[in-house]
C-alpha cells in the first residue's frame, strides 16, 4: 500500500492538503493516532500519522509562533520517517495553513480527514488494505505450511471468530492449546475451554503450593511447572494494554514453537489494527471532552456519534486515577511480559504527556462489560470514560476488574505506577446522551472518585451525608477549615488533660443533650455546661444556634481522627458533684 491509495479508500473522503507525486508513492506500513506535539519516540518508519490537531493552539495570532509549532511537529514526523500525516478537520474546521507549510518544508505529505469521518473508520480501512498486501507475500514464512496459512488467512478475511481460528490452527498444526491475551492478561480468544496458564510476569516469582495431607504423613510440596513463555503478537504498544500475546497452555516442543511463532506473525496485523483503533478512539474521546469542557454543545453532540457511542442509549460517566491516594504517581519505564510501557505521572510527566497510559488502563477495566464506551485522558494524569450501561452495572464491573487489573499488569501496572494507593474510580449518574446532561455528570463522577471510601469504587449515588460530601474536598481545604474553626480548642487540648474537642464532638453527636453528653463522658452535667461555655468562648460560636452547630460539626469531620480522643476513664465520680474537675 502507498500513501496515494488513501485517496481511493471508500467513503472516507480523504483529500490532499499538500503533497507531491513522488511523496504519494511512499510505502505505508501502518497507522498511529497521536496528539503529542513530539510523537517521534512512538512512531515506526513507514507509518501514517493520524492526528486530531488537539495539540495545535491557534490562540496566538502571530504567524511566526504558530509556524514554529507546526515545524516542530513536522520535524518529528520526518525524523521518525513517517510516510504521511493525516490531519482531522473536526477540531479546528480546517487544516491550518502553517501545518501545510511545515509539511512542505520537511517533505511530509499532508492529507486532510473531514470532520464527518471517524478516525476508527480510517484505521480500520487502512489495516484492511494492509492485511491483503501483507498476506499476499506471506506464503511459507515463519514455518506455517502453505495450505494451513491459506486456510487461516481465508478465515481472517471472512472475519471468523478468533476462538474458531485458534481451534482450527491447533487442530491443523498439531500445536498445544493456546490463548490470545492482552498484555494485562485479558483473554481475547482461546482454543480450549480451560482457563489458560497466566503468562510469566517479571518480578513475581512463583511460590510453592502446599497440598494438605494427614498430620502423620509428610506434607508434599508441589512446585508448579513454569508457565510457557508468551509469544509477542506484532510490535508492542505504547502501554501494557495495547500489545497482544499468544500464550501456549503447555510448553511446546521446538517444532510446535516454530508453528506458534508463525501463527503469531499471521495475527500481527490484527493486533496492529486493534492498537491503532484504540488510539483513534482515545483521540475521539479527547476531542469530545474538550468540546464538553468548552460548552460547545452542538459540536459535542456530533462528537458523540464520531466516538462510536450509540445515539440514544443513556451513558454513565467514569473517572479513574491510577495514582496514590494523595493523587501522585511514580513514573516508570519498567517492561512487562507484554510490552514496555511509558510511565505515568500526575500531572502527566514527560514519559506519558498524552495520558494514553491511564486511558488505556481504564479501557482495559471496562472491556469485560462488553458495552460500548469511549475512554480518554482527562488532562490531569487520570482518565474518564462514557459507558452505555447503567450506573449499578458499571460500578459492579469496576469492583471486579480494577483489582484484577492491579494484579495482572505486572511491574508496569497501576500499583507500580501509583504507589500504595493503587487504581481507583468514581462512577457518576446515568444520564441521556446529550452534552448538556453529560457535563455535570462528569463533574459528579470526578467528585465520586475523590470521595470514594477506602478500597471501594466511588459512586455519586452513595453521596448521601455530609461526611460523604466532605471526602471529595481536597484535604488541604478541609485541613484549613478545621484549623480556622477549631485551632483554639486544639491548642487548649495540647496543654490540658481535658479535651474540649472530644467534648464538642460528644455534645453534637448526642444532639446537644446535656445529660446524654455527661453520661457518655462520665462527668457531671454541670461539667458539660462549663465546658460548652468554654468552647463558645474560645471559638466565638454559640452552640444554641443551628448554623454554628453545623459549622463546628463540619470542622470536626474535617479533623484527623486522632484529635477526637475521649478520656480513657471517668474524670470524676458523678456522685461527687461538688468536686467535679473543671476544664481549662
């Protein structure tokens, strides 16, 4: 396939923005979607680069800075030996003339993709064309018998289910049963009903398993046979979730191993297409989020259809963070069995400035739902998604998949990236698929993420109390509020054995009942009166006023739990009314 063939792809309406006849004759080896301003490290020679121009900022009215930005992008494509640039017109309405000039200077053919053409359609059509070209010259390669290769190629061309293709390959080639997995271990297809042996993950040695036996007999220790090494299918992606693996269920012999490598090579274009399609979907999601944030509702409604979401089904927003509880992450370039993934940081660091890692991780967690969705970076080091499923079903699915994702992604996975916090998600309300409804629902999903209980998927529907609401407020804000209202009481407690903070907490928890507060604190009711008066003096608030009670109760909920300490023993016998210890 050559660049000029893109102009003839059915119904895509791709046009030339700038090119010469010889540049249109360049060979195409694949397609990559990106909106990085310098994507050179993620490109391979001969690839067509598909961009939504999200990186292009036309706000600067001076031509020179805009041209410099375009020149940097075009230079990155030239240095990576990209075959051509396909620029989407959906973001800015047209291809910027500065980009055309930059491509002319660097000798990069520039084609335009109209706003009504989805990037997924472009990548699918390119890989369908490449598929035919690759298979035409693949006879006899990588150890597959010609007849078997023709049979399997025919099945792939007919879009046969991958399970059936693997079963046919195992039967015709005489190789062990095998499964096709993502880098994080999700099973895409299998030749057998049995669960495949998990691929080896660096840094996770297998521990011996002890088999129970009668106490008088020696207990045998069984060391499981090591899992066969997985075979990479196609080149690794830019995240642990883009690559595919062919995983034999048992160790193959030399001849079978050769056959399996040939099968992996046969499946490589499918893996490439899946990777490019996922990147195109991320771009469509990124554009959709930009339009929602900008309040461009008509354009956002159009972008919903381009993202591949069903037109009338309600959508549930999800916000995810693959960082620690404090919201920070550790960048990493550690490899996994599937791929070497750039690290992620919050905010995005140089290893993953596009946020593709977080969006791919969230997509991996949502795939088992089998529902249509779009996932994209949120611009804050995390990711958001819109899923065509009810809120309850989405939350239940994430409760299952996030821990598994944490286990299976290996050293480059969410926990390694995130630190001890691990992956977390918040689920917003299910709303109609319109921009006006989705915008506030996304805000609620992000709040549910911040307010989630420890170890659980946060749900906006569960935000039903003041304590729930406060969990979503940044700790710096709640700490400052606590300090502003309760600092005099905290300072008092540092220098006295009697805790006014604990007294205030008990008084409010017992609905301002003097007698029940006294009983809870094991003091005389007069002591409670004295302490409440002292609290009012130090804080300047009256516990007879509802507003002041609410303010102080909120400040207590914002306080570290260690400050709400109750006395370990009664401070004074209740009978000794005249000798009750006075506070302060």
